[in-house]
C-alpha cells in the first residue's frame, strides 16, 4: 500500500488508517490478554493494568483520528485509479482481503463479549468459524500474489496479461488433475494446492525472465545473473521471495489441515495404539519430584514409536505441575519424520493414579507441517533482502532529501 503512495501518490488516507488500526489493535490485544475478559490459552493471569490499557487504546484511537481529520486536505490523492485492471487495483484488493480477515478474527474473538452483552449468554466460536470465514480469503490472497506482480501500473492489457498467465494456469490444472488421479478426493485440498502451484509458478517465472534477460544482455552465468538481478532490485525480488515463503506456509497449512490424522486411547503397559501406519507402545511411567529451588513436578510417560516393525524414537510426553501457582501444562512429545514430510505429536491425557499401570494418550499426525517453518525462514530471508540498505539508492535519494530540507528552511 505504501508502494502505491510512493509511485502514484494514492491511498494516503488509507495508509494512515491502516497504521492507526495496527497500533490500536496491538494495544487492544494486550488489554484482552491481561484482564481475563476473554478466556483463551493465550491469556495471562488477571492484572490491574487492564483498565489503563483500555483507556490508553481509546485515547490513542480518538487522538489519532482527530489528527487525521485535521490533515485531511493535505492527504488527498494526487492521482485517480485509471483502470480496474491495474496493479493499483490488485494492491487495493489485497488490502481489502487483509481487512476482511482482520474483521473476521476480531468478530470471532470478541463475539463472546457481544453475545453476553445483548443476550445474557456467553457464546464462543471455535476453529470451524475461522476456517470457513478466513480460509477462502487466504486462498484469494495467495492467488492474488500470483497475479498482482504481472499486472502493469495504471492500465494493463488483458491480452498481455493472458500471455503471462497461461502457462502457470496450465501447470496448476495439470497438478489438480494428477492429485485427483492419485485419489485426493478433498476439493478444498486440490484447489488449495493448485492455487499455491499457480502462485509459485508465476513468481519463479519472474526470476526466470530476469535471469534470461541478464544472460542475453551481459552473458553472465545463471547464478551470477540471479545474484546481480536481486542485488540491483532488492525490494522487488525480496518481495518475490516473501511470496515464495507464503506459498510454502500455505502448503503446510493445507497439508496439516486437510490430511491430519488423530486418535486417542488408554493403554496398559506393553499395549499398543495404531494410527496412520505408526504403532505406539506404552512402556512405562515415572514421576520426577521437584528439585531444590524448583517447585516443578513432572509426570512422564515413556512410549516407543514404531513403523513397519522398526523403532523410530522413544517419546516422553509429560505433565508439568507448578505447585506455587497451581498451574498445569501438558507439552507434547514430538517426532519429525525424515525429509520433513510429517510430524507426530503425542499428548499425555491422563493416567491411573495407583501404580500407573495404564495411561491415556492423544496422538496427531500432521503431514507437511514443516513447510510452515520452512516458509517462515524464506519469509525472513525475503524481508532482509527487501529491507537491506542499497548504497546506490541512498546516493540517488540524498540530493532530493537535501533539497526538501533547504526548501523547508526557506
């Protein structure tokens, strides 16, 4: 959105509203996690600083909007939107999708307060609400990331855009067909993977076209051409790396959401539980008493993880009990499969108090979840590339900044 303001002098008021909302929502999030007004695993213990935070966020919102209104005339757009088929329109649609997701999460988070205020009954919403409301919007965002960079500023040609999009679209359709032939019968998963492939293809295509152009003009080897291409336009290609990071995150979300397997059961010593090709054998249980200077008591179960008769790992899910605060936590034991294809999470749900001869477990198999971590690293890399200072750009901007300073003094 700031790029549009820099290049076209548009969306100045909109950008200020986004900045104000971002800051106020951060403070509001701090307020709800410190007051206990909303029950959540992310909430902290009740604190007296909640009311000052609420007053502060109200004052910040009112004062910020007042300052915005006082400068309304100076923040008017310098140009109008020339065409709906333009990069400006794509960026604006991107903004609106993000705002839609924000409002959906806001509504779901605060719905218990609203329902209790107007009906007297506190009603909470769970994951199905967020999945149904925000899932399609996230899919549209990923699709837009593939189309947006190919659209020209001000006014784009539908024919030229079609020439750039036909190959990524074809490969996405081929992938969807292959998934259906392989027996993937979940429409949401097929559509999601097709969209991520489309965006990955268009983004990688931008790198390919840039490298080929440098090879033709300068005769550089591919890796040299790629490094110099990124170095000469860090913001653009850093942004493309961020797109690839988001695509990897999307693959992890799709895989872990649509193909997650879960099971639970109570096992005696030596008994086993089978789920998604894995066998879990309950082997023992022990309690770790608190150490000097520590009030933590740990109840630890030992479980052997097998696949095809081969022992893969020894998992030790446990329950942590803090005597001073009377708080309990149940961290899962984790096994990451080779090549990052899936993770196994094992939770200790309960156990027989006398003798610990049996224990209850809950197990989750999360396919492709490691793509979320991989995408996060690529996201950070792209951000560093885009934000890294460019000495050449600073030298170009220095005279303009100095002239503005002199004019301001005059």
